[in-house]
C-alpha cells in the first residue's frame, strides 16, 4: 500500500496547539440516510478532537455546485478538504484545484476516477467495494442453494451509473455468478434505480407489471432494496419468503431484516469512514505519514448476526 510523507510547511511549523485546523467538507447530498451517518461521524469526531473546525456544505447532487464549493474552500485557505463526490468523473478537476493550491484533499466513500494517480497530498478513505457486492451475492447464492432453487433468476438494481461504487458492486455480482459454485444464477433484468428507495419501488413495480419472473433481488444499496420490498408488499407478495439483498446495513434496513423482510445486507461503517476521513485529512495537513488508500472493512449482515449491528447505526 502506497504511503506518502509530506513536507511540513513553515506555517505549520510555527503554529501552536491553540490554532484551530479548518477542514472544508463537500458532501454529495445531505438527504441520504447513509451519507447522513457518515457526516455525523465526521461531526462527532471533530467535536471530540482539539481545535478542529468543519465547514460542511451540501452539493445537493449537483456537480457544478460541488466544484464551486471546492474552489471556495481553496480561496478561503482551509487546511484540508474532504469530498464525497457527486460524480466520480469530475474528481480530476477537484484533484487539480486542490493540488494547485497545495491543500491536502481526502475523498471519502466514493472512489475518485483517478485513484491510482492521486498527488502525494491526497488520499481515499472508504470500504473496498470488491468485498461489498461479493459478500452480498455469495450469501444470496447460499440461500438459493439451501432452498434448492436451480436455476435461479436474479433481478439487479444498480446505483447511479456515474458512481464507481455502483459499477464495482454490479461487477461483483457478475463475478460471483460466473463462479462454478453460483453459476446456476442468471441475471434476467438489470437496471438503475439511482440509490433511491422511491425509484427502487417504481422499478420493482414495473418489473412485476411486466410479469418478470425472479427468485431474488440484489440491490446495490439498502434504499433500493427497501423500495423493492415496498413494491412487493403492495403487490401482495409474501416478503417473508422473498429474497431481497442490499448493502450498507442502515438502521431502516436492519429494522426490515428484524421484521423478516430484508434477507441480506453488508455493513459499511459510515461513521468509521467519516472519522477516518477527518483523521487522514489532519495527518496530511500536519505533514504526517498516511496510507493513500484507507480501507474500512465491510461485514456481512444476516438475520443470524443481526443483533450485533442494531446498535451500530
């Protein structure tokens, strides 16, 4: 894993512990359950740290607005910038803006498109998406085998197609299905529902109305999975028997699992990512050694180990 050691600027050398370190944070969207937990993790960590202030902005899922926020952080001379990108394709422009000003930048949760070419004073904090869709799909495969469903028809709900996590999680599903152990699974429909519960419900409703036959629904996140469950309930399907899988282990998802509806999720430690991004930004600002890729592990969540996670979100 690549490590970077930064030269300490003169201003940092003469600073005292009484001087607050100011971090600008641009979040893709405030109105998102998972990102809210991530943002709160940042806030709580900063409150527990000495002399750290956060300036948190909502990009409202607008790439242009997010780029403007980063430019404003640069102009105001923040000590570091943290970005949860709206569109990972736009991260090159963000990297260049921060690099040109000599300000450390940390991407959190959503992988920048230029991850392997980040400057020495930039880093990425997230969970390794190769694990997420893999854990999820392997568990669905196990459940289907246990039930004796062979062949099995799978519906896949994808996140925003501009988002690296959606691309990787979907690829994970395909990779698992390509293995000999799970080759009895076949994807019959695959469409985006943009991480949204409402769009997940609408997409599931459309599939049901079209008479699409399926044995399991695998969604790139819990919100879309919960939307699918809502649509199944509305159509009279017994969700206690349905196999629906998500990712993130949000509080709403855990409640659904406790009720016997959602069968699979994967815990992504949002608060841990938030804390990790602050810690990494501070280390970069102080000229300390950091890992350029900081991984917070995913964890499979099922009804059998649910109790361990109910208190985590």
